[in-house]
C-alpha cells in the first residue's frame, strides 16, 4: 500500500545533493509529493513528501547509503499526504531590521495572537558580518483587518520595519 | 459546458481567429458567459477553457471586490473580446493568479499595469479599449489562453517581490 512519509535531510551544501537523493528514491519506486529544498547558511536543507509502498524501515534503507555518502543527517516520519487542499494566503508580511535575538518569536507571537495563520515563512540574514540585518518574508491567512494586525505589530515590536500587503488572487 | 484542466493538450495550443459572427457564434458567447458567471470567481473565461479553439474571451469584474475591506474594483463591465489584440502595455505589477483550468495552485505573475487593446464584440463590431489594474490583469490572463499560454508560463518565484526589485 502506498504510504506517505516526510523526509528531512540536512548537511553541508555541495553540488548534486538533490539529484542523488531523488534518483535513489526514484530507483526504489518512490514518488515525490511537495518539497521544499533550500540553502540556509552553508547548509542544504530538504523537506520532502515521499510516497512509497512499504514501511519506514524500507525507506530508510533507500535513503541511508546516499545520505551517508553525501554526509547528510536525515529523519523520516509517516504522514498524511493531504495534497490538493492548498490554502490561498491573503496576506504578505515583510519584516526587516537589525538582527537581534527574538525577532521571529516576537513577530510570530503577535501574528498568532492576531489569529494570523502562517502558510509560508522564510527568513534570511543579510547585511555585513558586523551589522547583520534580518529579513522575514511571510505569507499568511487571516480574517482580521490589516490595520488591526499593523497596530498589534506596532505595539509589540520595536526596531523592526514591517509592511503588510493584502494578496488578491485573480482566478481566470 | 465543462472546464478543461491542464495537462489537457489543447490548453497549450493557439486558437483560430473568429471569422463568422453568426447566430451559432452568438449563442456560444451567451452560453460561455452564463457558464463563466456560474463558476467561483467567475470574472473571466476564454473559449479554449471549454474546448472551443477560437479567439474569444469574456471578462467582467462587475461586483468584484479586493481585499478585506471589499474595495470595489474599477472596471468597465462586461467585455466580450473576440480576436483581441493588445496593442500597448505600460508599467508592470506583481499579482497572484490562479486559473479555473489549473485547480489548487496559485502563483505570482507580473502583468502590465495598463493596456490598450482592440477587439470585436460578438456581432463583429470593432472596439478599442483601455484598461488598467485588476481588469487589465484579467484581460491579459484570458488573452494568454488564446495563445496557449497559462499563468504557469509566466510564474515568478514566490519570493519575488516588487519591493526587492525596486531596490536594485
Ligand atoms: Zn485561466
């Protein structure tokens, strides 16, 4: 029976990681669902939905040799696939400021209190080494008004700049 | 009538110009329009989306609103666009699009902010139009269908933001 798993892989970035992992999975008869793969710092990170006939240990036996060869750590969990039920975000929130501990925690706590449901978040550290800056890009869903969320962010965060835009999706 | 969804081949094919503005064609336009209005969203449709490979699309943003404040969207009402030709593009903006022919996926697409176009109506009369903003986006999306182009052909990264672009 087709079972779905989430595989997480992390390791120092090098050429060919995605190709080698996905080829090994293909060779074992697995299929990919949605994935997110990106470089964070000098690390390459992979989160991917994998569908396969067989249990977790079978999947681990497929991934292990490649992961070992590429020096990647990995983790596998059985999941519900839940494909074909995307939520369309209606807010885009950009936050940036001088890097300091707590930006993400502060901003996302305020968002959670404002009943903003994050569908996508990524953050990067930019600027130079002495004066790093932190940039957060968020897509989210909420029934609240933008002004309400802005007020909440204004009250509870300082030293960060943010902008909230509504996303209207045209279906044509 | 039924919406044809990608990966059906015909959505990637170019449509033929309309040459006969007869009763049969007008009936089809009427049917397509009421079909469009019955769909969720229902602000635009192109003939190939129901399998008719002719250069016809319909756009009508009447009653459409944007955002949580439900701001009305400026529009010029019902536009029957037969053999449309966009003749002028001005400005560009990023916006989120989806398509009845591509269920369960939305993505960012850059479109011209203002356009000028010529098109015939269902009776064969020629018209010139100017359009901007959301309506112009809808027209560009629908007109693309007539050339076998989907918004998938124009996707830009989820992380693309005009804010970033302007900094360059
Ligand atoms: Zn479409």
